[in-house]
C-alpha cells in the first residue's frame, strides 16, 4: 500500500538538464496503451518561456515481460533512456518526438539496478524449531 502518494492533474517533474546556462525539464505526463504497446508520454521544455514538446516513448509489453521489467517501472526506464539522448533530439520537427525502447535499453536499465537481496535459508535450532529469514 502506498503511504506517500500524490495524485495531481499536473505532470510530474522527473528530470532536469542543465547545459549552456539553460535549464530544461522533462515531465512524465502519463501513458496510453494500444494492443501490446504502452506509450509513455513526457513533456520536454527547453526553457521557461517555451511551449513544452511531447516525447512519446513506446515499449512493447512482450519485450518488458521477456526481460522481467515491471510495467510500473516503465516511466523510470524511459527517463533513464531519454536523459542522455535528449540533447541530440531534433526540436525543429513538428509534432511529438518519438522513441521506441529496444532490448539494449532494457538490458542497460536492468544493469543499472541494484542486485536483488538473496534470501537466506532457515536454520534449525537444537530443539527442532526453525529460525532465520522467512520465505
């Protein structure tokens, strides 16, 4: 159960980039799912006076399943993929900027995550009872 959840109609700030004195922001604004593809939508604003540009990152659900990436980790996965690439986007094109997640993106994301904790085995006491981590 979430104990510190915030529900808002405003997109949430998920990343700030600084370069050349300008501060740009990347905000996650939601997702859309069509068939087996989830489209994560971000709003990219180069400077405070400019209109935000939508960036849509598409992820094939079977690809997420294959690599054991939870669907709720999609926004973070997309953010980690977009942050290093955003400076190279062509902002002169009209409409939403688009990016498709590849297996390499998922593998890089998984490699950046901490290793899961190893569950210990339960030890037996002299009286036959067990103690230690539960499974």
